[in-house]
C-alpha cells in the first residue's frame, strides 16, 4: 500500500489533470488550478480514500481546522485525522 | 400592454402558517430556524433548518388527498386557498378557461422520493405505492392547484433552482401583461427537508451548522427552509372594476444567464438582471427604496450581490435598503422568491422593511444598508426582489406601491 503522501498526491493530480510528478508538497490548490468546486471534490475523494470526515466549510476555508493552504498541509491534516481516529 | 396587480397572497412557511403570521414574524425579526426533526437526522452533520412546525396534514386534507399530495403539494394548496380566498375570485366560464397556474419548484416530491428509495434500497422491499410518480413529479402541485380551483389556462412548473419562483412569477406577469389571460395564479413551493435532501446539500460544503447570517462578516453558509407562497396576478382594470383590494403592482422583470459557472455567482450576471428589471419596469434607479436580496449567507453570494447592487445603483446604493429575509425563513430554494415577495409587498403596502436578522459583524464587502436585526418603517415606492440561482440563472422582479 502506498504512503499517505503518494495517495494524496494521486488524488490531487487526478483532480487537477496533472501528472503526480508535477504536484509538489509546496503547491497550493491555486497553483494546481483547483477552484473552490474542485477543492470540495478533492476533499470528498480524500474522505472516501481514507474513510475519514474532513471538517471543511467552503464559506470560511481559512477558519477550518483543516488547513488546505498547500499539499503538505493537507497531508499533515489527514495524518492528524487518521491518528485521532485510531 | 396591460398593467398587472397582485390581488391575493397566501403562504405557509417556518415563520407562519398564513400571510399575517408570516409578516408579523418578519416585523418582529423572529427566526424560524431550529433543530431539524425527521428520520435519520442523527446521520447528518447539518442539523438545522426552517421547518414548518405545528402542522398536521390530516387537519387540512383527507386520506385520499394525502395519498396523492407530497408535502410540497400540501403547502401549495394551503397557500393557494389563502391567496385565492383573499382575491375573492371564483373560476368559471371564460375566466376559468383562460386563467392558469405557473409555479416554481426545484426538488419536486423530495420526501416521497426519499421515503420510497429508503423502502426499496434500505428495506429491500419490491413493491411501492401506486401513486409514487404522480406524487413526486414537479408539476404535481401546479396540477392539483388547477384541479382544486378549476384553472384551465396555461399551467406548468418552472425549475431553475433558487430562482424558480421568480422565473415563474415573471412568466405569469408576462402572460397577464401581454393580454393572454386576465388572471394567473403563481408563486412557488418546496419541501426538501428530509434525510436525502439535506444530505445532498451537505456534500457541497456550503451549509451553516449554526445560523444564516447574510451580509455579516462572520457568515458561514446557507440554511434550508421549506414552504410555499402563492399569489393572484390580475389585470389592473379588471381588479378595479370588481373592487378588489390591490396589494401591489408588478411593473417589470428581467432574466439573465451568467453562462460561466455552475455554482459560483457572477456580478455581471446579477447586475444585468437588476438593470434589466429597472429598464423593463421603466423605473429610475433613485425610485428604488428596497431590495429583497437573494442574500443566502454564503461568502460568495453576499459579496457578489452587494457589488452588483453598488454597480447598478452607483451613489443611490447607499440610500436604498437591502435585506435578506432568509435570515428568518431560511432558503426555500424553488419557493424562496415567492416567500420573499411577501417582504416586498409589506415594504410597499405597510411601509415596514423586514430586517436581516443574525447580523453581527460588518463586512466591508457588503457595505450597504442591510437593515440589521430590526425592522424599520419607511415609505417605499419601488421594491426589487433578487434571485440568483445555481447554474448562473438570475431573475429579478420589480414591484411598485399601488396608490
């Protein structure tokens, strides 16, 4: 089974129509051409892939406990949710 | 062209089971939003909404009717009885042949759909009630309304998400204005507050978990409501000749499509609809005293709507009042424009502006007079009602005080 990082990058690459090699840890959703709807769809794909519930309200993304500012922060958020769940 | 007036209004929604109760709630700034009550609500992360409470369908309808009437049809008929009763019209002969019904609705019989999917998928049943289809179809409410009141003219349902009612009422206006029929019954109805209905909305991540606070800097999303509002649109000379009580005049409308994004609103699309309605109604900008905003309480809608109003009205934008009554009755989706038209009628007829309640923090991107938290008295000559739907479909109505 691939690492959390590889799986998240796979999901984000698919959403943005890029190759996984083009998605860096420092990329922001904006850099990758992911708009607000694409972001909501990515979060859904992440929830499905990891069987977790991600707290995210599109009206106040900056206030969300789940930091979506970069690929790195998204991965960190998922790791935390998985740790809390287990 | 014929002038068109409103001679009857009816409603049932979370603020009241008729027009007087609803207007009183709007004047008092009461909130109809509370904890949702229906099966499986514990599986939702969004558990608030503006449900019609204290309502017993069996008091209003008999068993045979209830077998055919989804909740959105029940709401329609209750509101229509009030509206047509107020208008004092009886449809027979020539009038019955020409008068029809145009309603806005988005979800159809969502509760019927939800219950029957549950029964075949979750409970594994292989038989459903014979009336599932006639009960859930989007035109069921319009059809039952036409049957109950003998309306035999143009009758159909318009479905444009959150703008459904405004599109429907604009179409009804046009039919009377153009002389096709002297009377139309119009408005909208919606009942999506069931497990599947709210679950679908939850997925979009735009719903608030605590309150609908339009224009407030700390707003965090929309809240769903349910109900109906129905109006009688009548040709002015006919209404005068029979001595009808005239609630307001409908003077124009406009519809536009953003042609850009399936969910994000567009300032240009909204502004073109507002400008178009003013042009159609031959109203000067500075005559507009009140706008009932679309004002959903989402981050995107409210700032876009305020920017559109500022663009269209220029300096007059700071003189007019704009409130979102969704803060009280929540978002009735396909029925929302109809319930919101009641606030426009109250502004024009009673000189009372319904407030935007739950307003806590000013947002520099919504720097208009949003009538925060308390109703206000003011004389208004012209009122607009905005509706900007998902899918980028906009419809704005213009009403004038009838004196």
